[in-house]
């Protein structure tokens, strides 16, 4: 915002230091004047004040001598206060200069700079550390967004390029049977629509712009299983759903999408002959818990750690036609984070994946509000 120019903080501190010093000096000189030099005019004064007054008068330090001397002392203290205050203010405000420079660099787009202010902890160093932490988080978020945008652009470009190629083929061969072409175009178009909707849902979850209501994870798990049961039957995957009532605080639509994505992932990546998906819900220590585990190939811990990144799958980065758009677990992670919960993925003993979700329980949310 536009502001009118004004004195710097350093100048204000300097004037404050000097002003305080001058006021203290005037008070001291006034005390000397009242209690010593005027002692001869006050009858019945105590012996100590009379003694000092008499000594000063005998040595010739009357008002004619005292006032000029006081002016000289006053002038010296004023200059000393200004110079010393300017120096001290500069030393005290030096850390703010580094914070300001870091903020200026961040405003210009350089988020890699860190203040790293040395010394023992005080208000300025706490400010610098907080600013460094903020810069680190901003840098990580910007890098993640840039990576996500690049991946999203690539994934959207693929179906569009396929569509353009198919249209070119149809234009070059007007007598070609259009039935197969239309079917392929429908699949490619459906993939592009699914990807676009997934991107919108991911952005909505990351913004956290939703209300919170009581949602029962056990009921939503039943709904998700009912929706995905035909897919599981086609793939020969058995689904087992058990557990207790687990009421979380959140958006019903988003939490349902979270569970659906996790169950869908457990089904489509389940390549065992007798594939199974086990879903359990429970309430524990103020948290609503959902656990989904599936059989499947063995997964390394390093690979599992990347599964919640956009466009990542158990076999690597998504390519070509597939059962999803590579955003299922990324959306799940964003939904959980937006609800203040945690999502943990780990390899399952014997192969497959185990996903554990913990969300704030509704009763705790109500009590805290």
C-alpha cells in the first residue's frame, strides 16, 4: 500500500534515547539547583544541605556560574545522547535489516534465501526463525505446485493429442468405419473429463473451503463398497467390511470421495489370484479411524512413500490408458490434510498395501468449539 514518507524507526529510537537522557539530565540539574544552590535562602535547612550550599558559595559557584555550566552539560548530553542513540539503535535494528532484505528477495521470487540469524534467542531471532520456516514451507509448496502443474499439463496433453490423431485419421479416410473410432474417442474423452474433475476436486480439498458435519466412516465405507462392488467382482476381488461406528467431523462429499479413492486403489492394484480388500472402522482417543488393506505385489518402502504424489502409481508414473488418472491417493492425502487428519501408507506383510486414515472425531470437534 502507498504510504507517505516518515522518519525511520532508527531515528525515532535515537530521538527517544536522547530525549530520555535530556529529561533525566534536566531532572538531575533541577535537583542540584533546588537542594544545593538555593539552600542559603531556606531557613532551618538540615545541616547536610547547608554544608554543601556554603561550600559552593565560598568557592564562587553561584547562579551566574552554575547556569552556563549547566547549559554546557546539557548540550554535551544532547550530542552524546543523539550519537550514542543512533549507534545503539543501529545495532539493535540490524537484524530487522536482514529480515527486510529476505522479505524483499522473497517478493522478487527468490524463496531459497534464508536469514539464519546467529546469536542467542530473543524477539528478533524468533522473528527471523519464523520467517525462515515460512520461506521453507512456501518454497516447498511452490515446487510442489510447479511439479503438479507440469504433470497435469502432460497428462491432459496425452488424451488431447490422441483425439487430434484420431480425428486426422478419420479425415484422411472418410470411408473408415466410424464405430471403433467413436468408441476410442469416448474412452479418451472420458479420461480427460475424469482428469479434469479430479484436478478440480484436488484444488477444492487443498483450499479447505467446506463446512464440517458429523460423518460416519462406517456408513460411508458401506456406500463406497456398494458403488465399487461391480468393479471388484469383475476383477475377482473379495471385499470384507467390518468395524464400529466412527463419526468424524468433515465434509460428507469429500470424506466419501476419500474412502472411494482408497477402496478403488485397493481393488485395481490387487493382482493376486484370490485378491482381498479388508476395510475396518473404529473410534480411538478422539479420532475416527479407517484402515484399508489389500493383497497384491510386494512394495518397497521407498515406492510407497511416493504413492500420494500426483500421477504416481505402484508401478511408477502413469502412462497411457489405465483404470485411473493417477490422482486417487493424491486427492485422498489432500482431503485428509484439509480435515486436520493423517494418512499413513505402508507395505503390507505378504504383499499389498495398508492405508490408515485418522480424522478428528465429531464429539471432540464440538467440545473444542
